């Protein structure tokens, strides 16, 4: 049966909402479940600390759940939004918004669960410093939510973007690429940040006097882990706001869609890889704080090499946007 443009826009909007919430629920559920599992383990070892353990479990689960709440907000907006225009570009933008937020919530949901779960076990070892352990967990988990926030920002921009004066072909592909670039790249950064955050809480429980040093190195490692998501955000902005001339060629839209795919998938591995390096550095600084200088330098060198692959992906994306 033939579809009018309003039907196409509705299909993209409702389909985007379903994808957004479906994918967005995955990461948060895993992160929340991981936290609950380690909380049970902690309670079996120290039942008398149940109040503190359960409190930290619920706080950590609430932060992990926020990624799904971001997805819920975007999904509801997609269902009930009255778009400013009704054309093929509107349909592309709404579908891209759902993909962006759905993928973007996965890594942050899972990643936030790592420090939230580890703090429950840490309280078993060091109940006297539960306040500092909670503080470290909150900082680490909050940083993990940054990629999901990037995804939500891009999703909102796509939903409210004025497409009236834009060329249909190849801009429809640029908008889809923008959603995929930030959404996919956010997966690795969210997971990588969580690896560093979990190791930080565990390390402080082992050596409480290293709180300041370990927290600082955690934040440095997490900051580097976030850069693939920042690269994805940059490519998304270019794809959304650069004006592309109208064309009848299929090559131009495929180049722009390829740019988003390149940076999106290209950001997953470096984000996780940077997290592995930061996780190890934080762990060993807690055990040998005198070696923190050399451990931090090695961490940064290792992360820089891992980051090179994200840079390769960004270079290819920029070539596809500006050269092809």
C-alpha cells in the first residue's frame, strides 16, 4: 500500500521510540543487576553492614538507571512530538534520534554499574570509610553517564532541527550518520569509564590513604576514555549543521552515512581499551602509591596508542564528509 509523507514520518517516529527505549533498557538493566549481585555477595560476608550496603546499592542503581530514564524521555518525546516540518528529512532525523539515544544509553548503563557494585564489596572491607567510598563511587558513576548525555543532546538536536531549507539528498543520510556517530561511540566510552571507576573504589578499600591519588588518576583515565565519544559528538555536529548541495547521486549520501558509521563503530574499541588501561593503573597505584608517577605516565602512553584507532576512524569520517 502507498504511504504518504505523514505516514512515513509517523513510522520513523514510533519506530525510533521503540528502538530508543528497547536499546536504552539493556545497559541500565545490566548495570543495575551487576550492582545487585555484588551487593548480595557483600551482605553474605558482612550482614551487620546491611544498612550501608543496601543504601549504596540503591544509590548506584539509581545512577545506572538514569541512562534508561534519558532513553525514556526521548522515546516519549518521539511518540508525542509534533515535528516542525513533515518531509523525508524529518523522518530521517526522528529515526536517527531514536538510534542515537538507544545505543548511547547502553555503555553508560553498564559502566555505571561497575563502581556501584564494587562499592558494596569495598564497604565489607572498610566499613569505617564508607563515606569516602560512596563519594568515589558517585564521581566515577557520574562520569560514566557523560556519553549518554552526549547522546541525549544529539537526539534532542535531531528532533528539533529545522530541516525546511535543507537538501533532501544527501542530507537524509547525514542525519542518520549523525545519530549513529554519537550513539555508537558512546558505548565504548561508557564502558571504559566504568572499568576505571570500579577499580578505583576497590583500590581505595585496599589502601584508604590513597583516596586522593587514586581518585585523581581515575578521573584522568576516565577523561581519556571519554574522548572517542567526544570525537563521535564532533562528527555528529558536522553532519547535522554542514549544508550539503542537492544531488541525484547515491554515492554522496552513502559517503555521509559511512562517515557516521566509521566514527560510531570506530569509537567503541578505543573507549573500552582506554578503560582497561585506566583500570590497571588505578589498581596498581592503590597498591604502590610511590610508583604513581610512572604508572600514570604509562597509562597515558597506553591510552594514547589505543586512542589512535579512534583518530583513524575520525580521519576517515572527515574525508568522507569533506573530500569524497
